[in-house]
C-alpha cells in the first residue's frame, strides 16, 4: 500500500487534499507543525481532521519559526484585516514556511518509505505567498529526488498537490463530494479565545468567498 | 554589509566554512540545530566556535528529528564503528537533514535580508550522504530562488558551500591558514560523557585521516 505523508494544518485545503489522497488508496501519515503560530485553534482542528480521516499516525512537530521573527502569524505585528487583494506579499507570510514543512515531511517520508508527500497549497484563491506556486512545488520535488536515500536509489517520491489549480469554491465542492467534514476545520489567522473566526483576515475572507461561490453554507459558522 | 546565515554544527567543516565566509567580509549569523542528536558535545562546540568567530547572533533552534526515527545519530540503533568506506549510506545518515537545515537557514536569511547561506558540506572525504552532493546544493539554491519573497523580488540568495570539492586535509590546511581554532571543534558521533571522541566512528576516522594527511596534529586531542 502506498504511504503518504500529509501536511495537515487544520485548514480546509489540507483536509481536502488529504481526502483526495485517501481516495487514491494511500495510507496516510499526518504531520502537523507547531511553528510558533500565535493561537492553538488550528492544532485542535488538525487533531480532529486527522481523527476523522483515520490516519495511521499523526505527529505534531515543534519547530519555532518565531525565533526568526518576520511574520504577523508568529507574533510580529498585527494580522491584517480586510486587506485581501492588497498588492504585495502580506505580513502573514511566514518566511520559507512551506520549504521548511516540505523538508520535514520529506524526512518522515524517507523513514516511512512513503512515496508521496501531500500538501494542500493552491495558487488561485490564495494570499500571494511565493511558496504556494506550482513552480515552487516542482522545484521541491526535484530537490527531493537528490536529497534522499530513496531518491538516490531511484525510487519515486512525488509531491501530490492536487489543489494547485482549483479555486477555493472548487476545492469546497470537491471536498463536499468526498465527505470532508468542514465543520472540523479552522482557517482564521486571528481567532477569539473560544476559537471563533475573526471574519476579517485574508484566510477568513477567502474561506467565506469560497463557500459563497460554492453555494453551500460554511458548517464551521454556527 | 552582506549578511550570511551560517549553519554551524560545532564540527570542523562548518567552522572552516564560516571562517571563509568571514574572510569574504560578510556579517555572520550562526544557526545551530538541536535536532535530537544523542549527545550535546557538538552544541557546546558550536557555541565556542560562534564566540570565537564573533558572530552577530547565534540561534540554537530545536527541531526534533528523532520523532521520525531512522538514524543512529538520533538514537535508533548503534553508531557504526570502524566501518568507514563500507558500501551504502551509513546508519548515521539523518533523513533529509541538510534539506531541513537549509530550509531553516533560508527562513532566517529571508527575515534578515541575508544574501548568503553558508554550509560546510563536502563531497570528497564524506560519509556518502546524498544531501552533501553538489547537485543537491545547486537544486536547493534554485528552490530558494522560488521559495521566498526576496527570490520573487529578484534579489540573489546564494548558497555558499566552499568545501564541496576539498579533501578533509585540504579543509584543515585552509582553516589553519585562516586561524580556525580546531581545538574548539567536535566531530565525534559517539563521545564519552566527558566529550572525549570515540576514535572509531566515521566522523572520527575522517577527522583523523584529514589531520594526518594535512601533516598537522589535531589540537582537540589532548
């Protein structure tokens, strides 16, 4: 059975990508990064999504990117509100985050003998982060082939990023067909102490627009 | 002044690469990874080397690669002794370690506006790890250009790996010319409780052969 390491954030994109990987018949190993994000709501969501998927194992790995600073998502400055679509890369960008996360997924994949790394990046309805673009994913896959023992031995290790060319609405429609329970997922960058989403950060705005365009209500909003 | 993030392990290679970067006139920021290695001797050595270099800042970042297992260097099985040159990739290989370390250096480099990442890999007198080869380093540099805000903005971020084509003896001769104090460095994978090297692991054997070939005594051996 093909093994796959899934980067699971607790958000709706990674939950959908994981469900797609499961539909492929792969055995799932979920990796959630505790990277110094200022709230814990997404970790709780990741646990719920992993449990719902029935993954073979779930590792929560700490790597404190706040040591480097440079992002509002790890505590430097305020999370921007109602600025979706503003020019430039927003302050929520965490420097090299996806490179770091994919590298760690690669490390575990190599130990597991996994042939796939699953990541829910998408480059249409996204915040403009450089490390969500298809050319970045392709470059990482090439790097992985050189970086590892399995690569050297000629076995494949592919990065499965099935959402790359989907809109947020398309992702939600697809996930709904696959039975993804979006009530378990969390997207907000700046939730209230009871995990309630702010409704104004980029991630809330993208999520709201996605559900609206998909024509379905967001089950996470009570 | 050009800023450079230096991956500093406490070993002689990274100390030499750092000294070469300093000779280039760059301002050094040292990054040492606490990745779950079974002993702390190399962390103590890294602190001593960073202090001797007078780096602008030294971050010790924890990322517990032992969570994934798969390496004798993070506690799975015994460190091989007197097996240097045995065929295959040795058990001391830590899956995807250099990919993970370079990714984290990239994250910090981006925040600092650093234009260089310095890594002391070498592909001649080495243990046969896939992520020490020049083609791996080149692929990472390409990835970095796509992964980051600075890459997108067209500013350069280069990986400086000046030891790639040097023998261990050549590295030691060069470092000695630059005034590297090798008594501060630690190479052993399996030291005694008082940090004394075992003399039999791959890393001890490579070091001993390097000093011998360079015709100088190893100042770390009392």
